[in-house]
C-alpha cells in the first residue's frame, strides 16, 4: 500500500505577517468599539440615573406647636440616591437648624440640609407656635360656708391660671346673680374659660366683736372715732354695716360715755355689745425753765403788710420769734410759710379776729381755731400745738357773747394737748401808743424785771415793727437770750376773767 501524505501547501512568511497585522487591527477596532460603547452606556447611566441627595421630612411640613410646651421635631433623613438605582440608597449625614421657641408665639422654620459627593440638598418645615390652651379657673370652698340672706354671698376666693400667660386671677370677670356667681377669663390668645358657682344660703346667729375691748381710754380731741367693731355670722359673712350704734361721745370733754351696739338678722335673732369710752386728758408736757434771762418776742394778728420787713430785721440779727397768726390779710398768708422756713415758731391766734364770732359758742371757737390750724398746715406742712386766745385768756369782752367760755376753753384746749400763752411784757402797741420810741421804752422797762419775758407786739403795726431792732440790741446788751415758744415753754398766763 502506498501511503499518501497530504500536505498543505506551506504559507509564505509574507502571508503570515499580513494575517497577524490584520488580526491586530481587528482586535484594536473591537476594543475601541467596546470602550466607546461602555463609555456611552456609563454616561447614559449617569445622566439617566441622576445621582443626588434626597431628604425625607417626617410628619407634616407645617406643624402647630403649643406655646409654653416643649416642641419635639419629628425629624428627617437624607440619602444619596438615583432614578434607576433608587434601591441602593446610601444614608448621608443630615444637619438640622431650628429656631423654634415655644416661649414666644410666632412662626418658625426648621431647616434640614445634607452634603455628599459634591451634591447638596435642603428641605424645610414651618412650625407655628400658638396658644390654644384655655386658662383654668379654680374656685375655693370654705367648709360649711353658707351665704347670708342679709348681705349676700361672701366670695370664698378663686384663681385663674393659664399655661402660657401665667396667673390671670386679676383678669377674671365676676358676675353675681342671686343664685350663682359666674367667673370668666380670656387669655391673650383669646382662649376662654368660664365656670359657675351655685350659691347656697343659710341663716346663722349674728355676733358683734368690739375692736379695742369693752372699755377704752381715748385722749381728748376735736373728733371721736370709734376704735372699731365688726359683726359676723357663723359663716363669717360681714354684717358690720347692719350694726346700729347708739350713745354719744363728746370727744373734747373729759368724762365717761356709754355706747351700745345692736344687730338683728333676718330671722329676728339679735346680738348686742356695750362699750365704755373714757375721754381722758392728753398727756401734758412739763414746762422747763430756760437757761438764763430770756426774751420771747411774740407777734399777734399778722401776717400783714409789715411782716416781711419784720422777718428781714429778725434775719439780720439772727433772732427767732413766735408768730400767733390770723387770716385777717389773706394776701400775706405766704409770710407764715416764710417765717416757718426761717426758723420762727408759728402758733394759732384766730382766723377772723372777730370776738363776737370767735366767742359765740364752744363750737364757734373750735371752728375758728381749726380754720387757723388748716391755714398753718397749708403754709408749713405741720399743725401747731401752741396758741394764744384772741384778747388773751383774761379778756372780758367774751362775756358779751358767751358766759364762761374762757374758763371752759382754757381747760378743754389743755385737755386736748394744746398749750396757750399770754404775755407778761406789753409793748402798748395795741392802743395806748403809736410811737416806736414808746414801744421800745415799754418793752425794755417791762423786761428788766423778769427772767422769763414774753413780749406782746403786733406785726400789723408798722411803728411797732420799727422798734424791734432796738429791742434786740438792748436785750443783747443786757444779757438776754431770744428764744421761741413751744409746748415745753413756761406757761406765762392770765387767769380767765370769764
Ligand atoms: Zn389779737
């Protein structure tokens, strides 16, 4: 058998080279096409997928928060995600900025933001802080309390508070009818609360309690003021206005007086109380002797046209005097204030200086006295406790108008704590002379005999005022000290002649 070997025709080296080049080119083209394809696919994927940050806000984007209560934000979350591959959400860090302040009513914003891989996102929530909680009214109840048919219901007390506005008790509007009390209050945000209290009535025995006790000592004065009393029933209803008081107290007259207090309730039950009022003298101040020889310059019947000049003279010499004042010249009233401010003593003389009027009766005297006290108070801010009777304590002219009034008033005014002064050195300027020289002579002659010298002059007399500088010079040269009168000064007095 003949073996037949088929052999391929051997390729030439040139052919091999051509084939290899061809394969290489093809591979390069395929690679290029693949790369371009992949790039296109990747680009398309990125564009279509649109990778971005997504923030999800939990709960409502607009929320109502109660004022005064704490606000808890429901929160949010952030992811890095895309359109095609949404399931592959990857969480990113979320930043929360909030200005919510529940202590102040208003509209607030919560801002959520996140940043990752060059992308960022923001989302918002609106929070409205409002007060929607109405206030609360609480009623107090007193155990066993029953309203009185006589005086009605006695408020047992209540309070109103609001969770945001706080205490609103003062704002409660209270309306009382016979059967009930209605309380209502509205807070600043307009939330209202109202409650009703049903009134229960009952009758219980009245009681009277005397403030200060059943016997009181009261210092004599122009007016009597009861030390006080109160009437209640067993429920504590205030029945005081139903108490009838009988009996009379003369407040300026020393003595014992009886007062009766009486009350009857609507069922005819009564209560009584009794009080003894002792009108006693006001404590008297002891008079003290001044040191050394003393002159008290006193001026009556002003202020008037020459009072200003007199005050200038006294100021020049540094001497203080005592003025017993009137309202005879109202246009000079302010001189009382000036004299007071410049250190002089002010006392009561009389408002009108009309004897027939002042001494018409005890009451007339009091009225005139009190009017003068008020005048002094208006000018000085103080009431004076010293005075001089018009005409002096020893005047006889008052006999023409009211028998015994000087004796009575001297005692009564003393009992009330007032101190009166007359004089022991007269200048004669009230009538016997109109000469400045004679005034000087009268005063210096009068003073030389005494240690305590209360000089009577009138500052409504020009010639008398002109004597004052010489009197002061003479007094100083003879070792006298000039002083003012007060409640502790020696009482230089005349005996009442009426
Ligand atoms: Zn007088």
